[in-house]
C-alpha cells in the first residue's frame, strides 16, 4: 500500500530550532534547526518506509486570510535571524534527500497539506501528517493520521478520528469550531473573550458547532450569554480563519511525490557541509539509513597503539579525533593509576596503554591532550584531568562530559552515573559494566591487553554515540546553559584547586592530637567515676547496660540487639544524668582524634606536603559539591577542639595569608528572592539581623524586646522552613511541645505570607511538571510527588520546597567559583583558590595581593547573580584557616 508523508516544514523547523541548542559549523552557519529536521527525517524514513513524501512551506507572511482579518498572526515576534538563515539549508537538505517540497504565494503550508490530504482521501491512500500545529487535527480521517510533535520534535502523538474523540470528545471537523470559540493566541485569532478550551469543549459537547452555540445563546447562563451575544461575529470569523483551505491550485501530480530514496553522495556532501559528523558515520550512503542506532560493539574496530604504529596514527587519525576515554583505577584519582586511554575516530578506536602514552613517540598525543584549541568529548573530565596531571600530562579543551550530562539529566538516580549505566539508560548497548571486566574491590584485576583494549575502545565509542543525544536532552530540559557555562567549566576549576592542594602543618596537627588525647583521658576517668566501674565506652552493648541497668536511666528506644545509645537517645538523656554529657563529649573528641588528626596525617601527600581532596559534582541531587579523600567540608566546628583543627591548614608560601569568604544566610536570601516575601526582602535590603526580624514579626514585638531565646527560636524556624520542617522536627530542635511548634510555624506563615504562598505554589507546580528547578535551570525530578503513599508523597513535597532554595544556593557559589577563577587569571594574580566548604571559599594570598583579594572576592561573590535582595559575603584572613575564621 502507498503511504504519503506530509510535513509542515515551517512548524517542524521552528520546533527544532527552539528544542535544540544554537549549533553552528566552522563557517558560522547556524545548524540546530537543520540538525533537528534531519533527525526527524531519518526517523520517519526508518519507521514509516514512505512511498511518497512532501514537505510544505509557507510562501510568505501575507495570505488570503489577511484580506478577511488584517491582524491575522499579528503580534508574532520576528523570526530570529539564526532561524531564518536556516530555511534555505533545510530546503537544500530536502533536495539532497530527494524529498519533494512545495510552497505557493498567498497560501500557508496548512492549506497545501489540507489539499493534499483531500486528494489522498479521494484516492484511498494512507497519509501521515507531521506538524506541531493542533489546527491540523481537523484533517484526520479514515486514511489520514496526524502526528503532533511533543517535547520539541523528539516525540509525537498520533491522532486519528478515534483518538481525537477520546481526547476532546469531538469529531475532526469540530476542531475548527473549537478554535472559533476559544481562539488561538499564536495566530492572533480572537474567539470569544473569556472562553477557554474547557468551556469551549463543554459548549460543543452540547451544541456541536459554533453556529449551534450562537443559535442557543439565549439558553446560556449569565455573563456567558452576554459574551457569546457580544462576540458572535468574532466567533464566526475565528472559525473561518481556523478552517484549513483544501482547494489550493496545486501543480503537483501524485507521481511527482514518489520517494525513491536518497542519493548517497549528495547527502554525504550535504552532511559534510553542515559538519554533521555523527550522521556521516551512522548513515549507509549506498542508498538508505543504517538500521542500527548505534554501531554494534563487536563490529567496532579497536587497535592497540605501540611505537611501530604511533607515527601513522598521529599523522592520519589524531587530527580528526575529538573523543576519548581515560581509564583510572580506584575511587581516588589523586592516587589511582591511569591504566590507559582510548581515542575514537570514525568507527575505529585506538587503545593507548599507559607505558606507550608516556613514551617519546606519544609526545604529539600528549600535546593533543593538553591543547585547549582541540575540542574533546569524554567521560568524567574532572577525574581524567586529575589522574593525568599526576602523570605530568595536562588535559584541556573538553567541550562535552557524558558523566556530567548524565547526572544533570537524572540527579536522583541512586544506581550511580557510570558510563555503563548512562549508556544503558539511553539505549546504547555497546559497553560493558566495569565490574564485569575488572572485578570489584579486592578482586580488581587489570585484564589482558586485548580485553582491556576492547573495553576502553567501546567506552570511547559510547562517549561518541551518547554525546549528541545527551546534549539534545539537556537542551530540551533547559539545562544546556547550566551545563556549558557552569558545570563544565567548574569541573576544571575544581581540578585546579585539587591539584594545588592545601598545606598541612603536620607538627601542629600532632600537637593538637596530643592535647585531645589528654582531654580524652580526663573524660574517660570522669565517666568511669560516674558509672562506678570501668567499661568499653565505645561498645553500645556495654554502654546500654551501664546507662539503663546499672544507673537506671529511662529507656528511650530499643534495637534488635538491645538498648539504643545513638545520638538522639543521648541528647534526650543529657538532662537526666551528667554522665551522658561526658559520653557525648567523649564521642566528639574520639571522632576528632581518629578522623581529623590521625586521618588527616595519613592524607598528607609526601611529595607535596599537602592534602589534595577530591570534589564530586555528581553526588548530591541538589547540586551541592561533596568532598572526599578526605572530606574537608565536615570538620566539626561546634567544639573549640574541632575549630582548632583548622589551625593546621596554612599557606604553602612563607609570608602568605589564608583568606576565607563566607556567604551570609544565602539560602534565606534565595528564599526571599524566590518567594517575593516583602518582610524577608525588606530585612535583607535594610541589612537587618534576619533572625531578630523574624522574632519581631512572629512574636509581635519591637527589636529591643527580642531576647536571646526568641532569636534562637526564630533562627530554628528560619532554617527549618528552608528544609520543609514539620512541627515535630521543630519541637525536637527547640525542646518544646509539638503544639507549641505548630503554633510557632503558623505564626511564621502568618507573618511571612509570601513564603507560605511559595511553598503551596511550588508543590502544585511540581505535581504538574514532575520536577522543580533552580534559578539557573537545574532540574530535580520528583516521581513520588503523586504517590499514594503519604510518607513518600510528603517527602517529595518537602523536597519540592527546599530544592529550588538549596540548589540555587549551590549554583550561586559554583558561579562565584567559575567567575573568580577567571578573574584571578585575567588579572594575573598569584592568589589561589584552595577549598569550597558549603557557603565558604578559602584562598591562599600573598601579602601584596591581600587588599586586592579583600575587595575582589566579596565583590564577585555578591554580584555573580542578580537577585531581588542583596547577597552578602563576609571576608577575613589570617596566617591559617582558623585565624581567617
């Protein structure tokens, strides 16, 4: 049976343009609309196998409809030049594909398609119409199906008469009546003011047509009767404007639309002109598209590079390369061994073992890796850059990171963001799980060279295949800017910080450890004295027996193995016996001794005398950074002994200073901006203490009447609100009853109505969209927001409230880091950014740059993003991190 595909060229080109990032080739031609259009053509050819094909275009802005209504399509924004310049390319592309195209002055593409569907109906031929315009639904029939694009152009919904009836309760011909009543803002068709789709459908279900509604206007109630009577002429005109004209004088015959396939050389030449490299590799230019989306892994050619073949590869293949994978053993790239790397070029992967990479013959490969002008795609830029650094090899010029892209597209995926998992999720089956090749943990083994080469070669090929689709998905999700302008450059900023490391005064650290040991000894003695016996304080079983059996303290909760002695239990017991306070202090000091004295001493690198932490961008769903090996974001600061740990972090240059800059209440400032609450905003604009302001508004007192307890309670609710705190949670924080906590929260929301409104609105929006976003466009998906389980749903609702706040705060400090790194480089300052600890940045600064940095750092931090309230960064400095704080 014949099958005709009709494409609304203007509609699809427009949707492709806005769905994809603004791409261009090396000549400066913008190509994103053409790329999207090509993707759709290839999918249609592969899925539908059409016998006939036509793409219809609008011939100009003026059509016969303007004689009826001069404001038809009035108010439309001017077509961006970046899009209009691509229409000739789209038409050139169609010629390369061998697909017919047609336009006619005075008519729209809709009318051409409408006429063709009428002719096809008369012939009994099957037709698929591809468009983004719902008006086309009026053309559906026994033979005509409308493919309506969703999510840009990546998905379509098929409408035949039955599906139109299912969705709208209408016959296809009634679509014009629907538009007649509700109008169409995109075409400036007026309809009847105040009548939306819901009302229009209700009227048509009762009266069938515009004419029927008008004839029964006297039966309508109240204002609806007045609206219909007053706008009768608008309704009739709107229906006429929305009706597709199906008698266009076409100079086309059925046979002229026959599709015989594309001519390989012509299409290949067009793809080369557009620089569609991935399509060049996927296509079979002997006549049709390759049936496979991805090259089968076992057909991928992989070659190991040894010195004998190095010169030929460097001369012939390396200039064409833009994709690689660097394999690093272990979790910590600062100490992990680089096993080797693979470079992918046009259907072929080359494996470079570590020994060969370091050989004199591979110098051009090392130069290529470090050349910022040579664009590269890879998996986990950050990890690769650090590991190569310790081999003396620099990595620059990364333009796409599959690891970061996979994380941004699904930040809550608890299974992880390995290349294997990302590939599996996005339909690429050509790469194996690392554990299947290397083993895990103690069983980790580097396989034989052939197996290793094949595995890394497939990884490089996977990066090449995944990058375009992940980039498209980032564009569709509105995160391409976040990826390109924040996360990708931040990756190298973090790597630079980590490579610098921060110097540790080991003698000072050991001295502090000795002081803690003395205090621990005294506390242990006190605990033994209060217990009346010696026991293992670190044993939950023995501690439980002492507290609940020997001392008779009330049992708060039990575990399967006995009494619970966790932190919550001990905090509850603290007022009941002084031994409990000492046990809590013992635990804190013991943790400091083991984790932050002994632990940090082990982490000081012998060759640098510094600690090189590893920041992870892909752990926290909110976008916050995580520090590992060691975690320098979690040094306890409640105890003076914990704060003193910071004394051991010093500048590595004599006479230099440590400078620390900390955002002041950044999350509450973000909340003020997002919620638009007048009270919160006024407090920040007037540089008031926000907790005092909150206490004033909640308790209804003047500033002078706010006591320390009021401020403490206000502070707890301020920060609790950011995390969607419950009355129970607040009652635990403040040691008050749930009823008192509930009343406090109620008073807070009465005082800050904008915050309450934000909380309600963001939950509703999350329920509709399935996700929430930060100000910079970071998404967090919340599938549990519609769960029937109350606990799951409640957690998702709290997450919806706090993610835009926490995530935006995380984005802001990342933005500041990227901008500060650029400013330090532009001004050729010697100062170095060393650490990020939540809302704080730490630098080492030479004496002669101290004044400059005292001004530059807070200036950048406070102005890196525009909010409706001022950002504030407090800056201080000293001879070590402790003094700087």
